C-alpha cells in the first residue's frame, strides 16, 4: 500500500510539473498553424505561427485598444470572420483598416475594433460580443456575415461538414432565457479547458486521426471528401457549405434546424445590443460574388433547386425582420452609412 501511494504521489508530482511547464510555455493544443486555442471563443489568430501585420496581443487583427474609450472618440466594433480578418493583405487594406481611414479622413475621431477570426460562425461572434465587445463601449456594431459557411458553423448537427475546427468550436444551444454554450464533445472540451496536459495527448491523436482519414494539409480535395462523408452522415447530399444554397423545400431536417440556430444567433446579437441601445449594421457577403469558381466546380453535380442567392437572401430577410440595416455598399460609401449613428 505504501509503495502504491508513493507511486501515485510521484505520478501526480510529475503530471503537475508537466502541466505547469505547459502553461508557462503557452502550449497551444489547437491543431491548426493559423489559430491558437481559446477556451471561450474556440480559437483566435495565432501571432506566433501566423506572422502577419496588425495582430494584437489578444489574437485579433486589430490595433491595441484601451478599455476606456478616449473622450470625443467614437467606436465601431466589427464582428466577422476571414473576410474581415483579411489575412492575405496588409492590415491597412482590410475592410476594417479601410473603414477606419474613411471615417477619420475629415478630422473626426473613430476607432474601428476588429473582433474577426477566420472560420468563426455567428455563435462565436455573439460570444465575442458578450465577453469582450460590450466592455469596449462601442457606439455602433457591424456584424459581417457569410451565409455560405456560417450556417454549418452554427449547427452542432452539421459539425465536420465544412470546417476542420469543429472540435474546438463553441456552439449555442437555444435556452430560456439565455443562449447556453455547448461543445461537440463536452467532456473533452472540459478537460481541454482545465488541463494543458490533456491537449498534449489530444493534439497528436487528432493529427493521427486526420492522417488515417487521408486528410493532408493544404489538400483541398481530401478535406472536401472529409466534409462530404460527414455531410452524408448528417443526411445531406453535399457539403455543409453548399447545403446553405438549398431552398426550404429541398432541406432535410438537420439543415432546417441549422437555419433555426443561425437565426437565433442573429437575434442574440440584436438583443444584446438593443438592451444597450447600440445600433447594429449587417454586412452580408454574397456567395455568388466570392466563390464563383467553386460554384462552377460543383455545378454539374449540384442537387436540383440549388440557388446561389438563397443563403444570402434568407440571412438578409432574417436581419430585415429584426430591423437591421444591411446596406454598407453603394455609392454613398461607409462614412455616410455611419453618419446617423453619432451618439
């Protein structure tokens, strides 16, 4: 018994030393080289592996921002995904960077705070708004939405049908009166949150699983096959992203529930801001304008009724029902769109 207790104590000491070392070294269990693990948001941008301009200490492509808003300054908070993060261009050429320049060109004082990370869904944007964004006292919030993959990113039933990050992604389960965060595997998520040493074991296991399934980094064909396999298990005939283009009469039950989850997330963003009388503008990215080559690639095998405008139209319709302004485009430009939101 004494030997057993000594053995257990020694093991506990070793595990504690390893855990402390992992925390001091800022070990990251995320398997992507572009992101770093975040227990609440799933992931943010990784300033170590992804050497690009404009990343702040919190892992967002945005200038460092004081918690206290300077007197006479107005703040725009942008919630978005890879379109707003703009990792392939200099920060000054991203949408938030250009917006900041436009708003300040006539001597006014605006700060554009960019809480945008690639592959985020609306759920994660809502969590970021609640846990980080509201404390920054924004005068107006812009919600950038890309219906093409936001739909599957918002649905736990459509996990692994359009993203390799779903193991880390927080979803939101509609509850009364609040939205309750859930994970694809709650037990693993809890262990990952509490113990870095669990991530040390989990990370190579996940990588080995991808290798076993034929997933190769940078190989779009293998990832599409992975997405399609999981999509078929969920009752879809196409990947979760392309399923967003299926009109209601062609939607299986999991897809209909995914739309319910997405609309709930949009309502959650609007509800949080309405309580504080903060205006919301939506910037909806149309699928047809951005991925026309992908549309051609899948066009021959597309299911009957697939409509490249369906997802965009449905999101814009849901936002219109919430009385959200969806127009940041057009000849007037961004400055005039914000003019009537002065506090």
